[in-house]
């Protein structure tokens, strides 16, 4: 079946450094990928998305990279701030489907 | 504008009881999806409704049911509660269900 997983369950970075969170997916039929941030007691918050016809997409301080050859997705956060501390999930959606498959998540801790 | 609202925010139920969770989508959104998030894991898809019709169902037992009302709000019902049903139940809305999901803050259900 489909699976979306993360390489690292926890990540600690110094404030001001860049963060990279990785995600592997197994379903080559997936054509839409999303990164979510989830803070304690809250629902997932949309960060950035990318479709399979793209390799890279940039937002404000965030960049998502998609490598379809090795089925790998990454989220880069520039100049990480304490407010970035949260659990980050990647999620995938198959072409023609309407539901998301989530990975386990990575907890990012920013050290002041 | 109000985001996705869910009620109640927390509740405690006893094994064997029934529970109803409610969700109001963002104004203009016609699709509502339900996800279950067990502590320490990513959300898992339960149901999707669009224009009051079920458009997708995840791998959950028949004890789980849902419906969508003419105003696009939705209810998730769970019968014969088990301890393993303890989780954060998330509702997400979107315009048509393909992408652009916005999640609510969830209902924390504890079964004792």
C-alpha cells in the first residue's frame, strides 16, 4: 500500500540556522504533495505544496524540493526561528483521489 | 473570516458509548473530510463528503459513519466506542476536495 514516511523523527537546530526535513514516499501514482506544520493542540497548518510536474517551489522562508526519481520530498526552512518549533508532516495525494496520506511526522525544536 | 470550526474541543466517553463530532467548513467550501490522529502519528483519512455525498472512505470499521448537511456542515459518528478510538479527530474543508485543504483544530476524544 501507499506509505509516506520521514527519515528523522526529531530535529534540533540553532535559531538562525537552516532546517531540512526529509520525507520518502512509495506511491509513484502520487502527483500532489503538501507540507503541514502542527503545533501542540492545533490542527495541521498548510505550509507549502508542490505538484509532480515541478522539482522545486519556494515560499516565504520555505522551499520544497521533489525528487521523483528516488521518491523523496524535502522541506527547507531558512533562518529557523523559535516559532518554527512544531511537528512537520508531509502528505501525498494520488492522481484522481481526494484524500491525503500522511507520514509519521518530524518534531523540529529550535534552540534559542 | 472564520476558519474550520469543530465542536466540542474535548470530550471523555466510556467504552461502548456513542459520540457525535461536528464540523463547520469555511464559508464557500463544499467538501469536508474527516481524519483521525492517534498520538504520535500522522492523521489518517476516515471520510470525505462533497455536496452531501460520500466521495471517499478510509480503512475504518462500520462503527464510524458521517454525513453532510445542506449547509455543508458535517457530523462524524462513532458507535460502540473502544479505547483505541481515543484520538484527535480533525475536520478539513476545501472547495471541491482536490486540494486546498484547511484543517480545524480538532476534537480530542478520550475513551475510558
